[in-house]
């Protein structure tokens, strides 16, 4: 009854697990359920015997020599099934297996029968003055050598007997001390069992309470449905929407840049026209003045005529080369671009961004009612779990098991003093046996001491001293007690040897290598109607493969008892709480989420028309070649500085006078014009307005030339991209929302699946870990029976048996040696040629 109650309690661990199998991919978020609370067990089911372990190993080696055969599984099975003896060979196998014990026991019984009989005959023979009973010693030449050899042999035999009795005494004391200390070990096991029972409900409650972790995570994600689901939907469209809006925003910037370029062209052309007109006017004045100077009569002289003609012929070079006045204007294009810019395209694009970025808030606002229903459903699941666990009779089962455990502990505590009392009687009996051997040893040691110390080799046998004679009497007393006690000692040795040796071979060794469990797991062994005895007792089903060996191994590994005992066959945890029903409801609720994105407008028709107006602004019709041609021309047809230097050089060729000075003056004027007007129009290293205008015109024209040819294509591409993104939002939004909602649903349900898998794993490995059960078995069999009792009993008979065996040579040596120590009544009489005693 108690076992069934215990199993029922452990079955409760599965009440929070469903039959759901992980049909979805693992969710991206992993829940942390913490660790199942578990206390540490106090019992250490391991015994280290200490120094006496050397003796135990020696005894194990001796038993292996006596019985080297393997464990007789077939014979044990037949004996258990009461089929032993049906075949004649069974007895032969049993005899073959026990031959070592049989021979040893037979020799021991022969010792028990013969040694007392030999002692009786020996006493009767000595009473008849035979067998050394005559108090007469014949003199021999090697008497001293014989006396020394007998004394040495007797001392060695006594020493071996002493070692044997010490081993027997140590084993006796070890057993008593371990039995007295077993009380703490038993108490520790009961304490662990009580922890095992008391800790299990807390572990169950912890498993149930961790549903809140799952629920809270699900609620958190539901509360963040906008950032989670809305952001996922947004990201799906973002691959198309964001590039389209970015391109439109870039085009708005290009429109502004185009306007700036056109304005720069218009302003720069005006500045350059002004500069070139002034330069043309100044150069014309210079030419007129030079022409008037060359008309002077001095140029008619023979020496100056040729020079003046050369100068007069070069006056046509003093003219401008780049004429910006003839360039076409860009005012028409600029006016159209200004009309385009009256509509703020950037603002329209930003409205598209804002509408698209509001998708998470739109999802949140449109799913409030459904999310409220899902939250209510999660609360219902939690209340159902709590209600179900409260319906289970956990406290009643715990109370019954605790009462049974308390009664068992009280029973052990009540009877343990009786065990200690019987152990005291056993200890006293074994001590008496040891004292028998010690008494014999005392006589032998005293005989050797007195005989050796009191012996006088010059004294004759009839005149030996009192000490020597006393030594001989001690030796004979030891011989007498040896005959009296040896059979008692050997009977004890035979009984303990046969019992302890067979228990070691048939119980302890098979338990250590788990062969014993394999025998117990034999089908139909313990009950002819049950294939598996343990499963029939625990699970009421003998066909389930539940073995003693597997249960013991799992408990040694501290696995959960639910897995260890295959309790799913008795109490299927998957059927008690079908979370799949709730997850289906959650799935249905989530699938009803319908987000409408029809109000999301990326770019309205005004913005598109604005782009088309810009593409038809006529920028591509500007004559960029004419502008670049004039920009690339030099300002004047001739380098004014070179012209001035050449003019001054020719003036030097003229005779000194007014003409020379006038020409040099004109050369300086030309240089001044070059420095003040030509250089600013040509160079880019100054900040004068002509230089800046020429540079700006160059840059702007090249920018317009580079971009104008692409405006039409770019505008069409931008409008196409925006239309494609808008079409995707308007027509594919429902499909995308369904797909992302499915992923969102999988994530929410994945939390429940994580919870289920965690509960299953916890029940398998952590909840109701059955290490105390394995500890109880190890304590009862391996520690108490084998290590405490059997090892001590075997060591006791091993030591006492050695004492008994070596009593035989000790008796012989003592009888022989006493003849040399005791005072004789008569002695041999020799002639003078023989040494007298």
C-alpha cells in the first residue's frame, strides 16, 4: 500500500505537461525557467573500511581460491522457481560450484572429529606411561639441536596463531563498532527519504508556478504586438518601400540642386558678359590710341616706317576671344523649375515615410480587441492548471507516506537496541573464543619463556631446575587446552566459513557487478504468471519491461522516479493537461488578426505630377556645347602681356623721341588691362567676381549637362518604384500580414512548447530524484550486510581458522619440547666414557 501511495505521489509531477509535440520551429527567444528546487541528500552510500581493508582483500583472495567459479545464474533461477532437482545434472552443477566449500567444510569437520579423539587417545596413552608419559628421558647426542628446533617451531607456530587471533579480534571489534555506527547511517537514510517526500510537492508547485513565466512572456509580446508584429510587417515591405521613398527624396534634392545650377548659370553669364564688354571697350580704346600714334609723322621716317607698319598690322589682335553675350539664356528652364519647387516634394515624401513608419501603431490599434481575448485565454489556462493541481490529493498521499515512514523509523529505533544487545552477545561469544586461543598462547609463551630461561645444560634430567620444570608443565597445559578448545574453535570456523563465504559469493559479489539484478529480472522467476515481476507490482502490468537493474541504475544516477519506474504506463502525464487545446484557441485568435494598410500612401498624385513637370522642364534642351566652347576659349585673341612686351621691344628700335615714349606708354596700358581684366577672367586663384563667375558657370553647366540626360529616366524609375511599392502594400499586404502573423503565432505558441519540454525534462531528471532509494539498497546490502557483517565474519573465521590449524604443529612441538624442560624421575646411567647428566 505504501509503495502504491509513493508512486501515486510521484505521478503527480506530470500534471502540468501536455501532449503537444513541437510542430513549430524553435522560437527565437529562449525562456529561463530557473532550476527546480532540490535539497542535498546526506547519505553517502560508500564505505571505506580503513586499514582493516587489507585483511578484507586478503580474505576475498582466499575465497576466490576456494571458489573461483562464476555466479550460478541457472541454478539460482531453478532454485527460485522450485525446479531445482528435476534434472540429475543440477545436483552435479551445485556440487561442482560448491566443491571448494564442501572440501574445506569436510576437512574442518574431520578436524572437529579427529582432534578431540586424538587428544583422548593421547591422554590415555600418556597415562599408561607411553607417548612421552614416562618421566624418563634418553640421552642423545643431538639433544640440544632438537630442543632448539622444537622451541623455534613452537615459537613460529605461536606467533602465527597470535596473528590469527589478532585478526579475529580486530574483525570482531570492527563488526561491533560498525553495528553501533549503523544507527547514524539508518537515520541518515530515513532523513533522505523524508526530504524526498517533503521536497517533491515543492518541486511540483515550482513546475506549476513557472507557467507564469510563460504567460508573462506571452503577455509581454502581446502587449508589444505593434513593435513585434507591426515591425515584422514593416520590414517585409521596407525592402521595396524604403528604396523607392529614398529615391524620391533624392530626386527632390536633385530638383533643388538643378535650380541652384540654373541660377548660377544665369548670374555667371551676366557677370561674364559685363566683364567681356568692358574688356572689349578698353581694347578698342587702346587700338584707337595706337592707331593715332602710328599716324604720327615720325612713323613716316625711313628708320621707323617698317616698325610702325608691323605694329599697325598687329592691332587686329587686340580683341576679345570669348563672347558670352551670344550665349542662349536659361530663364525659361529656371522659371519651370521654380514652378516645380512651388510644391514641396520633400514634404510629400516625408508624409509617405511617416505613414509607412506608423505601421506598428496601426497594427496595435487594430488588434486591441483580439489581444484582450488572448490575454483572457492565457489567464484561463493558468487558472485551470492551478485548479487541476489543487484537485489532486497530494497532501493526503504525503500524510500517509509520512506516517508510514515515521512508523518504519520508530520500528527501527525500537528494535535497534535489541540488535545492539544481540550483537553484544555475539561480540562476547567471539571474545571468549579469542580468549581460548589467547589462553593457549599464554601457556605456550610462558612455557617457552620459563623453559628457555630456566634450562641448564649441565643439569641432568632428574636435577633440572624448578623454572625449567614449570616451563615444561606450561607447555603441557597448553597442549591440554588445545585439545579441549580446538573442536569448539573449528566448529565455529566451519559454520561461519560456509555461511559467510556463500553469502559473499552468492549475494555480495553478484550485487557489486549487478549480476544479482539480472537474475531477479529473469521472466517468470519470482512469479510464474508474471513475465516482469517489478512492473506487475508497480504498474499492475507484467508485460512492461521494467527491470530491477534499470531501476537501480537510474536511481544511482539520481534520475526522476517518473522515468525510472516508467510511470507513464500507469499515469500518462500527457493526458492530464492538453495544452494543445489551448494553443489551438490561441492560434485561432491570432489568425483572426487583420491589419488594414490601405490608408498608407507613399506618394500622392501631386508628388508624381511634380516629378513629371520637372522632367519636362526643358533642361535637356540647353545648348551645353556653346557654353562649354565659350568657357574653354581664352579671353583675348592674343596674350596681352606678350603683345605689350613685343610693342615695347619694337619701340626700343625706334629713334629716341616722342614716338618711342608714346608706344611704351601704350604697352604699359595694355599690361594694365591684362592684369586688371584678363587675368581675373581667366585665372581661378582669386576671389574677384569675374573669376568666381567663370568657375561657377563652368561647374554649373557641367553639372546640368551630366544630370539633364538622366532626369527623365530617373523620374520614371522613381515613379515606377513608388507605384510598385504602393501596389505591394495595397495588394500583397494581406498575404504578408498572414505570413508574419503565422510567425508571430509560432513565437507565442513556442513559449508554451518550451514550457512543456522543460517540464518533461525536469520530471525526467530532476523532480522526485530517486537517489535515496538506491542509497537505501546500497546501505542495506552493500554497506551493512556485505561491508559491515560479511567482511567482518569472513575475517573472523579466517583468523580463527588459521589459529585452529596451527594448533596441530604447536601441540606436536610443545609435547616434544616439554620433555627437555620437565624434571625426569629417572635417567640413563652411563660408563665413565659417557658424559653424565
